[in-house]
């Protein structure tokens, strides 16, 4: 853990303000849930809570199934990073923050389909060889939780977009309902 040199006081209601620089760096937005931990040395630790992180192994199995049955390259993201992938190298995608363009797609809260070869979007910064073919945000109880993304190789052809968009939408809807249960 690294010290920031920033000191804040707790108010009479037990609140403490997390400085804007830290919120920006850690991508903490208004309304984001935080987990609170304590340790034996008296430290209090705030950690961003990822509801879909609870389903990480299930999400990985879902991505693997889509890859095996439909030959789709799939990423499943929470609000900050890729948590599962299939059909692409794990080390290039998992636990890496996604691109600003993918974040904008997620914030749009609707299906994205790449229809123009000139407008190819990378899912993760510095990852080469694939672009976002289709993406659907995962919503649970109206909250944006993450995103299911299908990737297409930059040097190959993409899957039939209608079938691909239905598969990605179904995956996002299913994962969202799992989080609501």
C-alpha cells in the first residue's frame, strides 16, 4: 500500500471525503459501492466492489462456452477491467483496464455493433489483433455493472452481426439477471 500524503478528518456523521485525484485515478464514480476492510494493524481499506467480480468464474465459463460453441472471441468486463475472456490471449486482456471508447459504449447502455471497418475500436489499450465487433452493457436493477464484448480479428472476417448481437445481448441479459437474483 502506498501513502498519498493526503489527510482528511471524519465529520460528525462518520463521513470522510475521498479526494478527487484518488477518485479519478481509481475510477471511483458517484454512487459506486465500496467494500470496507480492516486489518490487525488498525488500517481501514476501501476497495471498489464489483458485483460481477462475484461471478468471475461463472463469467469465464460463459465466455468459454460462447467461444467453443460459436467460435466467438469474448470478453466480459466489470466497470473497470476485463474479468474473463475466451478466444484471445488471457495475458493481453484479463485484469487490464479497457479503452475509453469501450467505456463510452458501456455508458451508452445499449447494443453496439461495428458496421464500419474504418471505425474499429480496440477493447483494451495496447492490445493488437482484435477489435470490438459487438458489445452489450450488463445492467442489473438499472445499474451499469459491466459489458459483454465480442471481438473480431483485424485481419479476418467478423461473424454474422445479427446472430452475434443476439448472442452478446443474451449473455449480458443473463449475467445481469444472475446479479439480481
